[in-house]
C-alpha cells in the first residue's frame, strides 16, 4: 500500500515535469516562429515578439518554479535551502533582539533599585540643620 502511494506521487511529479517541458518547447517554437515572421515580413519590427516573449516567459518561469522549486538554481548562486538559511538568520536575529530587550529591562530595574537606595540613604542622613548649634 505504501509503495502504491510512493508510485502515485512519483507519477504526478513526472507528469508535472513533462508538462513543463512541453510548455517550454511550445514557448521556444512559437517565439522563434514569431521572431522569423516579424524579422522578415514586418521590416524587423520586433516589439510584438518582445512583448509576447516577456509576458509568456513569466508564465513559463512560474511553471518552472511550481514544478521544480529552487532546487536547480544553485548555478545562479541561489541555494536550494536558502529559505531554511534565511529562517535560521531571522530566528537568531529575533533571539538577539529579545535578549537585548531583556538585558535593557534588567539594567533599567537595577538603575531604579539604585535610585531607591540613594533616596533611602538620603532620608537617613541627618540634615545640616541638626549640626548647627542652637542659640
């Protein structure tokens, strides 16, 4: 039963990859054909080809990411596990911020305690009037 589930999942992935490559081949063929037509028949006006190539290219790129994710982009400097690394960085940053906030609060509490002690000490000291001789 478990093998059947694994097979079904693998089959879905292979079909998604096949669908992507079909999409990519259609893209290349149509853009190539449009380029040839516009180059030879429309006096070299390639703006329509560029517009179609860019807009359809976004769809092909989206299809790629839905099919493969980022696993093959390491040749461009994008690591397949960049998301996990970024998550770890953010967690560490938040931990440091929390620790700093706690340290600031502790320092503030210590300053408050010190001020209270200074006030108590000032209250205990005799005033200058007590040392003056009485007339």
